[in-house]
């Protein structure tokens, strides 16, 4: 009788642990999606552009400009 009650309590605790882990995983995914949406909104919003103009912060270009390689010319003195 006592063993059956203990088994019932253990089964209940295991089911609660499973439910809580699933809920935690769902909440974690939802929060990460909300953060991504917030970052995208901040990046594309007009408010950010206005603040950058007001503060004077320039947005860094994503593409880097390649420098052209210049070859050094050797000067040789010619004998006359």
C-alpha cells in the first residue's frame, strides 16, 4: 500500500518535471524570437536613424573598400 502511494507520487513528480521542462523550452524559444524581432525593429526603425543624425553617429558600412595595390617603381641611374 505504501509502496503504491510512493510510486504514484514519483510518477506525478516525473510528469511535472517533464511538463516544466517543455514549458521552459517553449518560453525560451518565444523569448529568443521576441528579442530577434526587437533587434530587427530597432535596426530598421526611423527612430534609430533620427537618433544617429542627432548624435552624429555614422553607421559603419557593411562592405569594405578594397585598396588597390600599387607597384613601386625602381629608379635606376643610367650611366652616360
